[in-house]
C-alpha cells in the first residue's frame, strides 16, 4: 500500500485536483465525502475529458468523479491486486476499510516492483500428487483451484508482481494441461518456458534441464504453495548474505496429544502433559547461487540433498523466515483448509 495523501474533498475544484495529481504523480486523486469516506476517484484522463468537454479549471470536480471504482481490503495480496488491474485494465486500486475509510493505494508500477528483475524463477510442477488422489487422477496438483484460480497461476502472478518475468515450469505428470493453460505466459505478463522431465527428476534434478546457468541467483519454488511470501526480501537476503543456497523456512508447532514421559533404567525422570514441539520447517522456497545450480546432476535428486552436501562441504546456507501467508496444499486436509472447507 502506498501514498494516500493524494486526497481531495468532493467540493474541490478541477484546478485543485490537477495540482494534487501533479504533486504526487500518481495519475489519480481520491475524492472524499463529508464523512471522510471514499466517494470516488478522479484520474488525469477524467480531467482531460472534462476540460475538452468545456469545463473550467475553476469548476467543481463533482460531475466528473468516477464512483464505479474497484477497491480491495488490506488483506488482499499483490498477486490478486495485479490480477484485478490486468482484468480491468486499470492502474490504481484503492485500499478501503469495511466502513469506507481509505487505508492505502496500490499503483501498477509499485505492484510489479517498479522494475523487472533479472532473476529467473523455476516452479516445480511435475509431481503426481499421490496424496491428493482421487482429485489428481484427472488434474495435475498445481492446477487445483484455490480462491477461484489454479495454485500455479497464483504463483506465476506472485512472481510477476515482484518483477520476475522469466519463469520456467518443470513439468511431467499431465504436462499438457499446464502447457495448454499457460502457453508462453504472454497473457500473464511474463515469459514461460518448460523443463520437460522424461522421467521424474525430483525437486532438484529438474533444474539440470535449464538451458543455461544464469549469472544471477535463481528462485525455485514448489508448485503446491499458496503464499504471499516477500520474494524481494528473500532475494536480497540471499545476495547480501553471500549464501551458496538459501531456504525459506516457516515456524511450525506440533502439539503432542498425549502426556510424554522420559525414563531411564525403568525410572520416570519427567512427565509432560501434551507438550508442544516448535521447529522451523522447509517452506519449499529456495534461492540458489550459480555455483549451487551447476552442482546439480541430471538424475533424481531432491533439492534437500543439495543443502545437505553443501553443509558437509561447509558452504554457507541461509534460512529466510517467511512471516507472510503460507500454506503447503500437498495433503487433502491442507487443501481443504486453503479452500476454506476444513
């Protein structure tokens, strides 16, 4: 969410609106009613049409306010905002509370990161999704819909929202469904190419199919994630830390449903009633240096093996804490929870 000082009252003049647009260079002003609630929006295009229609710069803005605006709540992520902008062909989306107060403003050049990043991203979308049968008998797991769109589409849009527009999809199981849907990526604002596994290569081995090794760190993610992770922060963390490989991690708490006992030689030492175990878990999101990428063999190779061998070789590996929305939907319960059906 971005600068929301670009606000005027409904009795302001066209001149005042122009001055506000010029001051903040947002291309829009937000018009408030007498209760300070969002009444509508006025773009520089609206003002041009008003002046061409004979209006004076001293006239009130009221007749030209667009009340047919699209707004979102504070909890709507960047990918969803970008999707709305692309679908409606708009460049600004205000953030409005349930009671009508303006809380922010999304601008297209900020949502897409303001610039394109040179980093390549790879999404692992080739798995059979055995734990989700029978759903995945006729549909590849990454194409299952959550909140109205396929999981894989959410990931692609999330990457684009951070300025990452060169994307590879590693495919195997029912690959034609994925390729028919995404094509070359043009309609999603990116370039999509495919790493076609003739046989399953695992989350690491498929990276050996990349046609070239980039001189920039490569972002890798599992294709069954529903998330709003800070990808820019992850890439910066990896780069600034000088890491060989970085793994996104997420706090996880497991509550043991039984009382736990520690004993030695038949004697009870401690008793804990339903203790909790806190761990950091692998979130299925990685950044690999060019050197790490070059070490991957073209065979079945889980990406966690890369981290294990790197630690043995004393290569520096980073752990980036994901504090945003994140869910792995590889199991039926987790999928239903992400879909709001748990």
